[in-house]
C-alpha cells in the first residue's frame, strides 16, 4: 500500500498517542482498554478529520482551487478542521451549516465549533433543517465558479476515497505502534457517521493483512444506512490503492442502539461515559461522537461481548470543542 503516490500536505501531529486506560479497565471489570488519541492531531484543537484533510487539501491545491466548500451541522467538528486547514494553506472557505440538531443550550448557536469557524475566517451559511446539503454545496460552487473563483467541494465529513486515505494511513500507524509496544488488539471501536474513517481503517487493515475487527458505533443513521456508506467509500478506496479483491462485507460492522433520540442529542449513556472517562483517566470525550461511541463500548463490555483478558482499542475522534455547548446536559446537583 503506497500512499506516497497521492498528494498530501502536513496538517496533523503524527503519530498520535496510543495509551492504556488501566483505571477505566478496572472500573468496568472487563477487557483491557486502550485509546488511540486522534483528538491530539493538533489542528484547531484536533480531531479525526485532520488526517483526511491532509489528502483532501492536497487534492484541492493540485487542482488549482482557491476556495474549499464543505458542509455539516452547526457544531460540526469537520467544518471547523476544514476551516483551519484552508486558513493554513491560504484558501477561502465556505461552510454550509443546516440546523440539523434540535438542541436548545443557549451557547449552541454561537459558541463551540461555530465560534472557531468564524475566528478562522470562514464564510458561514446557516440554513434551515432539511435542506439538501449536497445540492446547496453544488449550487454555491456553481455561483463561485461564475464569479471566476475555483471551488473544491469536500463532502460531509470528508468521507470519500481521497479523504479515507488518511485512515488507511492510520491503520498502518496503529499497527506499527502496537508492534513496537508488543501488544495485539482484539477489536477497534470508534464512532462512525459519514463512514470515511471506518472505510479507511477497514481497507488499510485489509491491505496490510492485519486481522483487527473494526466496529463502528453508529451516531446518526441506522446501522444499515451506515454500512452502505462505509462499503461505498471502502470499495472506492480499495480501487484507488489497488487492493486485491472486493472489500469483505463481513469486515464492515456497524452497531445501532446508542444514538438515542437523534444525532447530536444527549443520552444518559453518553453522559455516563464522559463522566467515567474523565473521573478515571482524565480523558475528555465529546458529546456527539466519542461520547456515544464510548457508551456503546461500555455497554458491550457489560453485555459480555468483550470478556476479561481481551484487549480493545478505542479511537478517540476528537470533538471536545463542542463540549461547552452541551453544558445543560449535565446535572451537577
């Protein structure tokens, strides 16, 4: 798997740490839990999208773009990192942000990621819930092109085969770190939404023949919808990388049950997961992605899927920039 043949710009602090979580392990009384700290990628507070943007921004520059366009919710981690990457490389940035989350914390519509988007110089287009984000981005790109600009559209979450290259690279990085530490893992668990992170991991691990199951905890759609997205991006990435054969559908595992009332809406499990990780390990998760994914991991341990003696690695995808906009989800008595 030769990633060096694809254009790439340096944005992330790599490799990110791989750390054991002994006090969380003890608190749950189950498998040994580790964390891959992709919240530490560094770009505008970090997160998993930075790995994708190393390849996406390079592709935009190679195509002569002067503007990047992307979309997400009002508190999207992806758009915040995209705005930062664009600023780093002198590109204008246009953000399409529908109000997709019915959350009424007074800081939600002004603080967190949205504050950073504006600080980073992006042009923000707030839109009503229900708009077609892809159509809005396409229309904006057409208008900007008509004005003589050269736009490059990055899909929601940076989740296409180009973006997924970042997590094919992460698969090699994780495997190398584990080898150096003399540890093996029985499963990798992470929050999965737009599908690119999971697709990159699955294809990257397949390419290097590492037998590490990847489990995506669904944070928005149904597991079937998520699996379809992951499969599409994964096969496109496998074709780019000349990975032999079809992507094994059995390697794409997506689990429902932890979204709660909807994407971005707090759950009791998420609140418990954030408090438990903070109090046992000083590890801060986010309320939308890693918090719900950790809630899923905790529940799977309690249900007996991962027994004592096994070793699980949790991919922390970042997102803590939005935490202050969820303060009202926590009851401090």
